[in-house]
């Protein structure tokens, strides 16, 4: 044996016999080198994966210093991919295990439904939707008897592009690793305290599917939560917060390439997102200073002219407030009253849900609200103001109005000028309809086993000259007075009304002969007669009528007739025709009609016609817009759709008629929509199905447009579209916030 020392070699080398200078050496087979490597043949070492090099002295990423997702640098450094960083940079085992906070974890759907469920039927429900929103949504309600909670949520972790995994990563995965629904019920603080107590309910409900750090959902994660036994007492001032919490994360399975066994199963730090909806409960109706006589200014619960000579009235209110959910809207309704069998005035049972007008007015600060309306005819009218806060707590205020316009009587030339108002001009409506009698109390008009509307009558009309109590009277009138004036200018020079010295008392007489001698009357004279009626309460009403005198027949311009006849005039579409001009005038009463007859020489009538007189008044017409047609909605479009809902939008064409209602019809079910709405969500649909949706517009007088249809389809089960604020739910017995339906 040759000693390495004798040959001049180091202990782990031997001499290369082929080298002439004796300076080239080889590693001896079986000799151990750095980092646990072994020489397997001359100048060839078997090194650990993490220590490459001729003598296993190098360093690279491995199961000991995993760099994924990222790029390995020299000296076992690591450059993590975008969206990732090292949780503890000094600990090489933790390279790239931290997901950055700005990672793209999205919540697509957050839809919560609270319901009162009895005997396989929803008594009512509220749907609140914050889908595709970056902020939480809240909803005020006055409902409190809930026993069922449902939540439908979805989320996704959009993972950045990652490089191919290295050999020491056997498996990895990214996606949604956490999803849950938190329910939190908070009470008002006790009396005399300001801090709210601990939550009455604080629980977490797991989704119907399981995900975790080692079992992520790479695609969209759908979460459904149903609590069929929601049993918490809800009181005024509570708020119920439902939060969907979801997190993005993942894992990497690191193996020891030297042994082929798992080294460690490492998980990435989560990035969480949450989105909430909040139900806020308000069970107190709006209030007014007039209820406790504390008003200090021009506040009024509801003010209308109670007895008026004109049908044009102004309905005013001011000063309604709400301390909790705040004021939201008003609804003004007008009903014409009729006489009941017992003599009281009432809204006819067939018309109690069909007012002459139902005009919504949104709350816009503490200002004076004034709405104009023209009462259609004399009679007694019930004006009801519904006052509502954002939780739909309502109060109803009623006032009465009695317009009376009077009637006219006209006589001939040689007869005396007689004016009579017996059973015609006097307060016929107050007598025959008992308009001065007692008014029946305004009781509940709608009851749905949950709420009576209205709930009380404490805001009945006990103000002004006309209250719900009967007014003592003799045929409704205590005295009549009359006055007259004659002129020769159509009444334009007559005062309105006459001075007090011109009135003559008639007491209860209802006929008056105007003392104007015939010899004083000439053609085109006008006599105007005023009658003043004073009822049992001292209210005065004045009406007038005019009598104009015309003693001469119309005049015909003979010259124009003779010269204006033209034969064989060319008219498009006719071979032979003739035209003539006819001029007839009357300087007093005007022309009522013109009739002409064409006869043959033998007397046979060839043609006869009668044309009524016409009056035309010119005005500035450039502002006219609209059409005299009952048009349906136009520009109907599908804004968005999901697997169980569609969102439709539309416009209203101009119309000469007032719009009073709007309906959407799906699957034969007719759903009332606010008449000014231009967007609506229809949910509860089946995935991948086509639906024909009809839309109808209602107009004043009960008229409706033709149905306008649009065909749309929901997305398939694997689709995910846009979501919007809650709307109608197909197949439900009741819909949230539906209290009083006039349709």
C-alpha cells in the first residue's frame, strides 16, 4: 500500500498516475465531504439537494428553505411572487407564507332573508341584499316577529399568477379557506344609561360546506345558512347585524427530496374580508307637536279648507318628526263621501281602497308641504294624510272639505228674469247627503293579522268649523241674500262680489224675480245675479249666474255667398267639385250651428248637413308635450341577471294623463311597483329558465296601458351574475314592506 503521506497527497486524495508532474489528485471513493455528501467515484460527489457543488459546498432553496411561490436567489435567498411575502424573514422555513392584505378576496353575494314562517307559509318576510357592494347595507323595519333566518353568500380568492412549483413542493392549493356567518343582536341601553349592554345574541353559524387551510375552494364558494329556530325577542331600538366572514389562504406540501418523504405541511396566513347587513327596529310612529299642543310656529298636522266656494284646494302639513328611523314619506289620499243608511257620512265600502287620488310625497326636511288638488264636484270629501317613517310606522290624519259652486238659471226675453235654487242651487248636497250630519269614525280599512291600518282614531278631525260632529241646521241654510247688476259689456264692468249695500235678505226663500223692467233691456245687455247662502255655522258661500239678452237673429252675408260660389274647382282625387264660402255672424250670443241643404230643382234633397259653431282661443302652445294615449313603459332592458333573479329597467313615455300605478306580471302573478320606479329586481326564479315579464302602467280614472313584454333568462347553475337590492319574490304570500295596497 502506498501511504498518502509518502506520496505527498492529502489524506482524502490519491495520486493520478497519469499525471507526469504528480500534481493532479482524485478524491478517494467513499470519502465524506461537506454537508453530508459522499464521494461516489473519483472527482464525483453525491450531494444533498440543498447543497450542490463539486464538494457539496453550495446552498440553494429546498425543503429547509422553501421559496414558493417565488424565485430562489443565491445563498438560499428568496424573492416572493407578487401578493406574497415572508411572515418572518429571518426564519427561512417561512419564506412566502404570508398573503398580502391587499390580495383580491371578493364577496359577490350577501343576501339575508328574515321571515315569519307559520304552517308551511311565509306570513311576511324581509330580504336585504348587499351583493356586489363594498359597504354594509342597513334597513329599518317595524316588523318584530321573526322565527327564521336565511343567508346566501358567495366569495372567491383570485390568486395571482404563481410560477411552476419546484421539486420540493409535492402539492399546493389556494382559494377560500374560511366562510361563516355571524349573528349579532344589540339592545338599547337601560333607562338612564348611555352604554348599550352586552349583545343579546352573538353566535357564529357555519356554512353548509366545509373549507379550511388544507381544503381550499379554488373557484367561487357558495355558502347557505338557515336558522329555522330564530327565537330572540326583538324590541324597539334593537339592531340585528348579520356578517359574512370569508378568508383566502392555502397550503404547500414540502418534501425532502433526499428521502422522498414529507418534510412539513405548511399553511399560508389568511386574508379575510367581511360584509354585513343590518336590520334596525323601530316600533314607534312619527309624532307631531300638535298632538300635545306644543307647537310654537306654523306647524300643522294637516290643513285643508273645510268649507270653500272653489273646488281648487291646497292641502298643507308641516312639523312631523321621528326620533329613531327618521321621516321618510307622506301619502295624500282623497275620498268622496256618501250618505250611509243611518244618515252618517262615510267612505263607501267599495271605494275605501280606491281613492280619487293617491299622491306620494317624499320627506324633504322640516318645511311646509303644500299639494294642490281640484275636487271634481260639490260634496263632502275626506282628505287622509298617511305619515310614515323609514321603518314604515304610520299615522293617519284626516280632515274634511266641502266645496259648493252653485248653479245658474237663465230665462227668455219677454218673461221676467227669475232665479231659483230650490233643490238645485241651495246646498242640495248638505241636505240630501246630510253633509252637516255626524261623520262615522275612520276605522281600520285593512287588516292582515299583523297590523290594523289605521290603528287608532285619536287624530280624527276635531278642528275648525266642520268636525266629525253634526252641525245643527234648517235644511243646511240659515239665510239667503241676493244682489244683481246690469251692464252692456257682457258683465265685464260688474263688481265681483257686489258691495254690502247691494245685498237683499231673502231668509229661507229660494226664488227671486229680478226687478228689471223690459223697457230697460236692450240687445247684448247682461244681468248678473249673485246669491249668498249662509249655513247654520255662519259660513257664507256666494254663487252667481248671468243672463245675456239677444233679440235679433244671425246675419248672413249674401254678397259673400253669391261671389264665393266657385264651380269646377280642382280638388285632388276628384274629377269635378265646387266650393263656396259662407259667412254668418251674430254680435250678441254668437252662432250655435250652421245648417245648409242642397236640393234639385224638383225639390229633392241632394245633401244636408249641420255644423256646430266653434270657439277657438289661441295660446302659446310650444310647451305642450305628451300624447293623448295610455302608453306602456318603453326601453325595457335587462340590466343584470343571476341564476335566480333578473334586474329590469325601463322608461316612461310622455303622456297627457297622470300616472297612478305600475305593475310587473311574472308567472301570472301581478306585483305592484312604485309608480315612479325605473328599476326592479325579480328574484326567486329557477336557474337556466326563460321568463316572459309583462309590465302595465295605470293612469288616472282607472285606465291602464296595454301590456308590454320582455323575454329574459336566468343564468345556469354554474353562472354568477350581478346582484342588486331586494325586490319581489315569486311565489311568496307576502312581500316585505307591503302594508297597504290600493291596486
